[in-house]
C-alpha cells in the first residue's frame, strides 16, 4: 500500500473512530462512514467491506495508543515513586471513566455482545489485562519499597481494575459524578497507602 493509500486509510479510521464513539457499534452503517469521511461509497469499499472490519482497525489503533501509554508509564518506573506512578495511573483511569465524548466504550461493549467475539482474542480484554499488569507492577514495587501495605498486590490490582471497569460502565449507563469517582478512587487507595484528605 502506497503512502497516499496509507494516509487515506488512517483518515478513514480517524473519522470512523468519531462515528463509533458517537453512535456505538450497532447503529453505524457504511453510509455514516461515507458521510463522515466525505468520500464516495466506492472509495470506502476500496479499504473496508464492512463496519466490522473497519471497527476492528479502529480498535487496533486504540490498542496502539494504549500500548504507548503503558510504555510511557513503565519508563517512569525508574524516576518516580510508586505513589506518584499510582496517582498518574488513577488519573488516567479517571479520565477514561469520565470521558463523555470520543469514548469508544459503548461501541466496544456492543461489539463484544453483538459479535460474540472470542474472549481470548478480544482487544478490550487485552487492554484491561495490560492495565491490570501495569497496576500490579506499581503495587508490587510500592510493596517492595515499603510505600504500600498489601498482602497480595496481584489480587489487589485485579480487584481495583474490576472496580474501575465498573465505574466506566456506570458512567455510560447511569452517570457518575467526578466527586463520586474521586471518592471511590480515594477509598481504594486507603486500603494500602496512608492518604491525606
């Protein structure tokens, strides 16, 4: 694929990301993508034959962004305290929980339910697991340095990730205030680190 074609494909992915974020997965049609990209139907079909194949590329692009964030955090392991890393991690999670626009979470949930995507190949699960591993690394390091007090950093990381994912779902289905998110994150932290309020 030439440079121009790669650029055009990336443009389609970027525009499709906006459409999926606004409408979810189920309600998006190829016509919606055509209109958002302001290209012909044939121009879109040169790259994608269905909304599903396009959505999978949107997810791959999001996976790359998530991988960069994780890499950035891992690089910080050498220069920041575990508490600083934990606060940065939770701040990023909070952004995702409260993200009202440009969030693909509804589309991802719909896709997982509608297409019955194999859970072992599910990029949503991979992102969840990666975030959990990063959190586990932070907690392990904090435990080793004496910053955190916890019996099982691995189990604590899993528990925190399930709670965070629950807040993401609540944010999309019934709403959750920033104040409530802060309260829940603070409660989590109090379980293993002394926190000043």
